[in-house]
C-alpha cells in the first residue's frame, strides 16, 4: 500500500526526494520502477504525503504503515521497539540519508525521537538488504530520506494540535521547509518541532496502583523533540552532484511507571506489590547530530563513483531520582552521561561492464567511540564521580554486487562482502579480584564474517513481477551486549560472536486493469548464533537473582507471509491494506523462552472516499494478535498480552492546491490495550492539522 502510493510519481523532480540520501536497492542501476510495490525486493516506501494523511508524526508510528513491521511502545525505558519480520532494531539498522544512526555503546535507539513531517520519505527494507549498504542489516533496514528542492522557490508550513479523549490539550507539532533550486546548485532548510504534555489513557482505565498511575493524563509521558536539516548541493553538469548536509536533533522525555508495582515516595513505598520495582528516571538530554558529505561523479560514460563521508555526535543524559517527587538525587539518585562519536565513509564504484551487466563495489569504514561517566548523589557535598569509561572499535566492510540483465525481463543479482570488527579500547569500572572498584580493561578482540546473497527478478509483463532471493547476513554484538554489568546482574563476554540470519523469500506483484494492485510474499529466516542472556552459577545478593551472561546459544526460525493490495473501486473510492503472518520458533537451552514484541498476525486497512470535490474521508483500522513481552520487573519472565483492534477516522479538506486542513480521531472506541506488560497505551485522541505549501 505504502509503496504503491509512492510509485504514482517516480522521479526525484516530481517528489522532492533526495536521491543521494536513498539507500541501495537490489540490482537497481538508475532507480527504475520495477513494480507496484517498490523498486527493490521487499522494500516499502512511506511517502511524506502518506504519513501526513494518517497523522504519523514519529517514526515508530509511521513504521506501522509498512507490511511486515510491528512496533511496541516501550517499557521501563520508554523506548519503542520495532519488529521487522521478527527482527529487532539491533538487527535492523536505521539511517538518515544513508548515514547510519548508531549509538556506539548499546545502540538502544529510541525511534520515537525521530520526527517524520520534514522528511521526503522513509525506506523500509525487510529481509533482503543489499550488501552495498554495509554490515549489520541481517533482518532489514530503515532509512529516513530528507527533502530536496524542486523549484526556484518552494516551501511548506505545517502545524497541528492534539487533544485527549476529554478534549484536553496534549501536544503541538510544527514543521517548516524552505528551499531553492537553481541552475548549478540548490539550498534546502527544514525543521520540525514536537512538544507533548503526555497522552491520555482510556476513560475506562482500570487503576491498579494509584501511586503509579491514577488515570487521565499518563504520568511522566511528556516529551519534547526538534530537528533541523540544512543542505547545500552543487550540480555542475547533468551527471554529477555534490552535497553538504547538517542534521541536528534534540529531545527530552519522561519515563512512565508500570501501573502495578510499588512506587518509592518521600514517605516510603506505596502500591500493591511486595517490593519496590519502579525507577524514577527521566532523560533530560537525548541529542544526535551529524555533518555529512554525499556525492556522485561520472568518471566515464560507463563508470561512476558515489561517496559518503560523515561525523556524528550523540549526547545522552539519564537522570535517576530518589522518589516520585523527581526533585532530589541525594540517596538513590545519579546522573549517567554518554558522549559518543562516530566517523566513517562509504565509497561505491559502479561500472557497466556491458549493456546487460553492471558491477558495483563498496568499501565501508566506521570508527565508533563511547565515553560514559556517572555522577553519584548530585547536589550534595558528598557528590562523587566515577571515572570516565572509554570504549572504541572500528568496523570495516568490502563488498561486490553484480546485476546481470539476462534478458529484457529477467535479472539475476549476486553479492558478497567481508565484514570485520576490531575492538580498539574496552575500559570498565568495578571490583577487581576483591581489591575494590577501579578502572580496568577487557581483552581486545576481533571478529570477521562473510555475507552473501542472490536474487532473481522476472518481469513477466509491464506490470507483473515475480522474484526469489536468498541472503545470509550477520550482526556484530554491541559493546553493551559484550561488557555491560547491568548494575551487577551480568558478567562480560568479550568473545561473543556475530549473529547470522539466512533469509529466503519468494514475492509476486501485479496490477490489473490499472485499478487493482495485488502483492504476496512468502519468507523464511533461519537465525543462528542468536545472542541470549543465560543464567550462570553465580548469585547476585544485591539484585536477588542469578547473574547472567550473554552467550551465542540459540537459534530461531521465522516463517510467514505478507498479503497486500490496493483497489480503485470507483472514481471516488480507493481501498487497500496489508496483512502479515509471522511465526517464530526459538531453539534455546533457556527453558520457557519466548519471542517478544512480534504479534503473529498484524494488519492495516484503509479507505479513501472523496465525498465531495474538496473533502476526503479516510477511515483506517489496525489489527494485532497477541504477543509475548518480557517484563522489566518482577519474577515473571514472559507474559502474553491480548491482541487488539483500533479504529481511526480523518477528514481532509483541500481549500486549494496549496492549502490543506484535516481533523481526525485515533482509537475511536477508546480501547485500553498494551504492547508492553503494565504499560497501557493512549486512549481516544483527536488531532487538528493545517498545511500550506508555496
């Protein structure tokens, strides 16, 4: 559905898509339209217009529009997670304009911090990801593509207000874009801002612990985020392009309690559980910025060079407080500071061997550095600082992809790459052989892996396509997975090896009578060396639990299928949607382990009815079956949450080609539901949006 809409316009000039910011698609040489559901195998493109229509202003919300993708809104850390055919965000890298957004220590990426209104599109690749995109894409890839001006002067102003189920204000969002495209150069500036006082729970919400949550506006769910992107491009001729880009985004967020366990108050514990289990945390700083240079240069009629150079910074502060007043940090409080930096380059050489044979070679290098320091009981004269812990590693990759046009309708794609990880520095702080806390070093290790893939694409008609592919991709473990002590409940494993996924897929799509588009995909993924925490024989008295260690112990098989379609039923009515079935079978020595975060069945349906010349009515619905979740607190290891169905409705009125006004309601029936145990989601909420373009 998403890609079908995006395919209605196919050139950069028409859509304002920043072509250099797109990630590689399978076998493509110049971005041809290879079918109704995207130019690549397993790729969905979410357009800016589509995200506006369905009021999806944050990345986690936007991704629910893509087939094969499900999201969970986040637990104790208030960090939404994504499942792409059963793969999580550690296994599905995120990029902006192809520049990897990677947090060097733990890569616990909070995708709700990424706003969407200022983007041109979001690329979502599921399963098969070209080796040209670098290491790590074992289960898919997500790329946020910025805008590029298409006219001499163009711009957009957008504003929106959200209301809870009682009509009370919840949030304000705004976006601006201003750009110019002239002969030989272009300049673009975009920005987006979102401020939320927190969402409202359903009016029928069942209160379990009034100290944790008493209903109404969700306690500690407030957030604020903004992003600015600046771009200057030079186009000296018809083939070459050089761009300088800068993106900065800053955010802060609260962290809601689970609604059951005890809360620590200034007067002691309050609640219905037997022990204090909550964390009085918030994040006053979640800032990411990058400066990057992208280019494409025609070296000859048959050879071109694409480059990407970047430097990124990530600053993060976690503040822990003594109790639910969030005013003192004198007894249990601390501030944890991260200062991470990355720099790297991607060099891609494209050569057309013959009119039917194109080869691409890529070299990738990324250097990640992590510095962390804790401030204990800040604000007191006895405040102490732990030593700064520094860790650093380099990741390199070299790969080749070949696209052979066997006939005008049949293409065969092969690819192979070698990935290498070199741990350069691995400091830690803690007790060493009973001699007290001190700074020490973990052993330095290296790791290598070969990735490979094949794909065959047959276009049996001008609209129909069938494809088959197999890819074997790896993911190196993060520093967190190898070294984190998790507050004394885990021990390090420097020799942790890379996970590997072998993905198989058969896909088909076609358009009938220019009105009906259908697609189907069958997929199977076999994951080996799966990283899981395993209990050791050591007991943590402080945490009252067995000490665990991450080990390569498990395997999993992800199998499923995707159905999608769009039908122009009449001149004024269009209906469409997608359905995904995913079954995950885990093989692990851990008794009772379950796959978390992935509903076995997920569907999104919508209709667009042009009721009058300028008024469009857009109903939509989301369906999700039950899913497993792993609670952050308590003795329960896994809980199966109920499925849910959510109904939405919006009205869009177009005053003229430049001005649009829309109103809508989400979760119409004010349903109470959860994607994480004891973390309920928003009830009925309303939005009012306006947009002016020029």
